[in-house]
């Protein structure tokens, strides 16, 4: 009887913890500089595609006034043979576009909903300019992870997962 009561109390405690409201994260907790850990597309079958290679490079900066700047690059991108950006080949241009993603503008955080919204002023992917890109996110210690419901590449079935680590 005593063991049964202990198990019941433990189960009730777990249920209460699971039902507890999400801890609110404020915008000020994101302020600072973040370095990229991963940027993958995840498919319904669990398959992952590393959009910018195994060692993507990136920097995300949130300031205290609500502005941000985000840059993601594939490591080891090939240089332009001409050493002139205006004289690239079609393959060089394609590799450059597919190997980079950047945008900047304003950001807002809804801690109760667990969302981060990028209000994009300008972007390397022109279709995102002037849009709001809402991301569900988690902040665990010095690790920020968010999902991209409609990534810039990979098709409608893909969901992006982007992970950043606070720079020290």
C-alpha cells in the first residue's frame, strides 16, 4: 500500500510538472553574439540534410534595441577564379548563393508562446525581404535552437533546424 501511494504521488508530481506553464524567455536574454552549431533540413522520415555542410559557419547578433544581423556560410566555399565578383561563372554564382544565407532587421520575442520573429529588412534571399519569419525556439543555457517552418531550400516537406551557441 505504501509503495502504491509513493508511485501515485510521483505520477501526480510528473503530471504537474508537465502541465506547468512554459518558462518565459525575454528578448534581453537573447542579446549578444551567437555562433552557428548546425543548420539542417529535417524531413518527415527523420532524414537530415546539412544545408551548409558538416561545419557551417555563422554569426547571429541581437542588440538591446531590437535589431539583429544573421549570417550563415558553407565552410570551404570555392573562390572565384577571376578574383572579381562581377566576373564569376554561372557555377561560381550558384555555389555562392546556395552556400550562404544572411538577413538583418528587427526582432521580437514572445516568451509566453516561445516564438522569435525576425522582421526582415533585407536578405540575401530576396523573397524574404519585408517579411516576418516566425520561429518556435528554445533557450537552454547558452544554446538557442529554433525551427524554420518553410526553409529557403529543400521543398515544402522540409523543416529547418538551426542551433546557435552564445559566443564567449
